[in-house]
C-alpha cells in the first residue's frame, strides 16, 4: 500500500483550483455584491471614515462599471437596467478617473434640480428639511475631512462630554424626499460655492448625486477634472456600480496592520447598520 506522502504534488491541479476560486470571487464581486471601504467624509454623518460595508451589484443592472477592477472600456450599454430610487446610497465612478465615489441619489431622470441657500429645490418645490439635534461625531481628524482647513471649520462645534470624550456636534438637518426617503445631513458653512446653483435638468439615463456632508463633498454640483474633483453634473446610470446596503464593521483609525490592534479600534455600535433611508412623511408624485 503506497504512502500518500510519497505521491508528487499535482501543481497543475492546484493552480487550476486556485484559479477557479479566484474567478468565483471575481464573479461574485462583479454580479452579486462587493465589500467597500469608506476613505473620506463626504457622507458624514451616515458614513464615517473607516466604515466597511456591502454594496449589492444587481439592483440597477450591470454595465462596464460592474467589473470588480473597472478594466472594461467606458460605454453606455446596460444589462437588465433599472433606475435608482430617491435617497439610495450608490457607488459611482467619476467621468475622468477609475475611482469609486459614494453618494446619495437626489434627482432622477427628467427631474429639475437646483439649490438655494443650501436647500434642494426639486422640480420647483423645496425638499422638506427639518432641524435635528446635532449628531455626535468622534473628534478624530480623519472622521470629518482631510486637511487643516476642513478641521478648522468644525472647531466651533467641538464638545467635551462628561467622560472626557471629545466630539463634534455640527448643525444637523433631516431631509425627506418626495418618495418619503428620509436621512440626516450636516450643513455648517454658510454661502459655500455650491450652496446655490441654477436649475439643472437631469437627462434620461442619468441621476443627480449629493453627499450628506454638504459642505465637504465632491458630487454632481462640482466640476470634474481638471477644474475640480467632482462628478461634473448628472451622472450616467452606466457609471453607477451598485447600491450600498449595510455596514459590516468599522475601525476608528487607531489600528495598524497587526490584526491584534483591530479589536481596540472597533466601533461596535456601527456594525450591521442599514444604509437604506428611512421612509416617512407624505409621498408626492
């Protein structure tokens, strides 16, 4: 009886098995769902730097942007196309580079979107906006924005809690869109360049996207490169890569590459939070 230890390793079979496993993972990421990391604060207070979440790839169909590494050429084809709903949080690729942004759907095809004094005017009607108690955001530098200038804007809202923890409590509002989708935003700087813009009609097959951190978001209000870092207006649905569903876990930025440091950096209160907007208020056609 031969000893299995003496049998030569079939490296070709091992490589085929590894390749099949990698292809299965890539296929899952392309067609079903993919993990996503939040590197910036454009969606504060609903998403913090360090949040890890799941993005479903199928709600709006598939296009060139669905490929896991954006290796396909840009085009306007779509398979099983569908249109997002107001308030959906989506992954989108800007027109000038192969990066993933995460923003909220504010305008749908055929809508007219404007902004006056930081308030959205959708199809000629102001979007419902109500003052909320200020959210409490951890005062680590990377939780709100990058750079000294951005942090400077939030200094007036720094608060020390009874246990000594420092947080920011910026002005917070609740927006409710015509379909009842409701979510929190922060808007703390008056008269920024993008607090006011003339009506824009969203073309067929496009959506208008904004970040929830209104004063620090490169979105459909901002020009794309070389003039800016934004999305350059309404975004074609062929560049929308999926819908954000829920947070799996979140790290506060104090961890390193050593997995032993991750436990102390966990934000347990953020795990498994849904990223779908609440539904409240009246629904308008």
